[in-house]
């Protein structure tokens, strides 16, 4: 969606998609706007509650079945397991995605890791295609005028033009670009606390081959899961930057994390957006 700053100001039912790496402030901003009566659509929440709910539960049950006491309770239907995913607690989705490597250290075999990655990719595509429907639900059922789509950091990895076309038709796409200082901080955080990530299969295959060669490792099962995440994150991060920018150039607009830091409340955030639109115009 292309608008001038003036048109954006006059838009009564604003709908914005936030694009950018996890950690740039998308969710923090969405929560801030939620308190100002914006409908907060979390892509990861939709993935976990609608499209990956059963695989996540199956994974939990599989782990529970390894414990004799829990196994007997599950088999006799004496135990009920459910997800407790909320917009503010998406740990079940992250845990399901998992990390590649040594199973004795919580890692996944390559085949299983890729299976989960593909399930996540398909789920994210579906969740983003649900955005237009939820814009209508937000307005017609819940009475929200404004809508914020808190998209996952892997949106740029989907390589599905129909997703971007749908988002661009119904929302203003806003890419939050990390400044150089914030890039270093994001990488530092990832190295300090490595978390499961989504990788394009071609990227994963390429980087995995390099990692095994550099480390002198013969098998994926010998990989230290956290170490692989630490090693691959900067490479993943910098591979995503041109992808984010290409989406913003074709479909939307760009602001920086420094710009976003000026958005202390809803009015100042809207001014930041207006300036970005006017710069583009």
C-alpha cells in the first residue's frame, strides 16, 4: 500500500505490517499500540494456535511418553495436555522449531529439523494470508479501528509473492531497519542467549556444509546445538537484510530502529510513519 503522509493521516482504519528481524522492537511497539486500542495480530501466535497446534502438542506428548509415570497417565487418558500459548508467551512455538545437532544436548536430527522448518514455513504463509480476514474481524467483531500485524522475522524468507501482495493490498508495510549499533546488539544478544531460528533450506544446506567443514565435524549429531545457532545467526542476519530491503522498496517503507526509538507513544509513532512516507514521496 502506497500513501502520502497526508493520506496516512486521513486514513481512519490504519492497518500496518511490521517487518524486520526479531529484536528490532516490533512486538514492543505492537504492545504499546495495543494499549491504545489497536488490534494486535501476532503472526507467531496465529502459527502456534491455529497451524502448528497439533504438531506442538504431539512433540510435547512424545517427550512425556519417555517418562514412565506420565506415559501411563497419557495412555489411560488420565492426563490432558494443552498449549498455553499467548501473544506474550510464544515459547511453545520456539521449542517446537528446535535446534539442530546432538540429541543428547537437546538437538534435532537434520531430517526432523527440516521437517519442522517446513511445517513452520507453511504455517507462516497461512498466518500471513489470514491478515485480511483478521482486519475485518478486528473491525466488525471487536470494534477496533486500527490494526497492527506483528510479523515474524522470517517473513522475508518465505519466497511467496502472494503473501506480500496480500499484505501490501491490505496493510502498509513498514520495515524497521536496525542501525549499525543495533545490529551489533542483536548479534550480541543472540550469541548470549541462542534461540531456535527459521532457515531457508538452501541457506541451511549451504551454511551447514561450511560449518561442518570449518569445525572438522563429520556428522550433524556431533554439532553443539547452541554453538551452531551462535555461529549461524550473524550469517542469517546479514542474509536477511537485503531481503527485507527489497520488500520495503517494492511494497512499503523503511524506518530505522533509531527512528522507532523516538516513538514514545502512538502520536509520535504515527509522526515517524508520516515522515517515512513523505521521504519516499
